[in-house]
């Protein structure tokens, strides 16, 4: 089993930056890929960015050029660097981990961007 704990959310002004962290524990060797999803009020949950065990990354068009996903293998932690934040980025952000046995989700962290 894999446990995921997100942190780093908060209140920021438009144009500001935040870095979200996701600390993984448990059967870490089973993780094939990790990523970030977000869900805004009244909207469907959407994929934001992913990173594979080999280090390949991908990002949604809506955040490409502003958000960057990265990892620190020594700390078993994945990050989401969020720059040039917009009010439409306001959402609960969830960390995910994919294994051969199933997918795991963190509890979510709130990001609020004021206009």
C-alpha cells in the first residue's frame, strides 16, 4: 500500500507562486508514475501533470509553461511548482500514485488565487 500526503497549498495573489509537495510512503518501489489532479468548485476533476518512474513529464495545456512537476527520489517526494497563478487555478489539488496493484490518492490541498 502507498500513502500520500500533500502540503504547500494556501492563499496567493494572481501572478504569484506556490510549490506543492507530495510525500510518498509505503510500497514506494511499486510506484510506476505519480501526478497531480485538481478539482475546482462545480467542475470535474482534471489531470494537471504527471511524472513517470523514469522521469518523463507531461502537463495539461492549461498549465503548460506555468506549472512544473518534479521529484526528489531521495526524499520520496513529488513537487508541483506553480508560477504565474491565475484565479482559475483555484482548486483542491490531489497527488496520485499509480502501481500495478491500483491507484492511490492523497487527501488534497487547497489552492486559492485571488484576483
